C-alpha cells in the first residue's frame, strides 16, 4: 500500500504476478490487467492515504488470502473516491524463487449493516 501511495512502480511490479488482475465487485464487474492497473496507479488514480481495519489472513498451501476493510483517501481524474472498501488479496508463492506475488486484488464496498453481521454469526456452528 505504501508503494501505491508513493507511486513506486518498481516496487509494485516486483510484488505483482505477471498474470495479476484487479477486480471490482461492481455491477457489472470491472477488471484491470497488470499493465492497466500499473498505468492507473502511476497516472490517474491518486491515492493519498489509507488505514486498515481488522485483518484476516489465511494460508492454504502455496496461496494466501489477505482481507481487510480499508479506509482510503483517493481521487481519479479529479473525482473524489475516498471511502471505506473491503479489499481481498490473493497471494501466490513462487516455486522458483520462493517469494510471494500478488495474483489478484478484489475490492468492494463495505456493508456496515449490524443486522447482516448478526445474521451471519448466527449461522456459525462453533459458537
């Protein structure tokens, strides 16, 4: 995230898989491939600050899921896009160099309805 705010494209490229995609949970969904996303970050999508909420991380074999609410201050083409989003990153471990690469990022709006949280928690069998 620091590399994004600082427009450090070299660091971003080093962290991203060659087949990276950025997906918005919109209707219809919108997808950016790696070159499109890097171009947007470098020029049009101005990201000035961020703050993570509660983090969720799960590793399953050679992949890991990172998810968290993320409060952002951002503009694109002069329009304010500041909001709280839900970000889910899929990281894949490289077999050749044994390092982690970001394969996919999915962003969506946060649903802060407390009734939804309570309803989902009521389904938990481990309580």
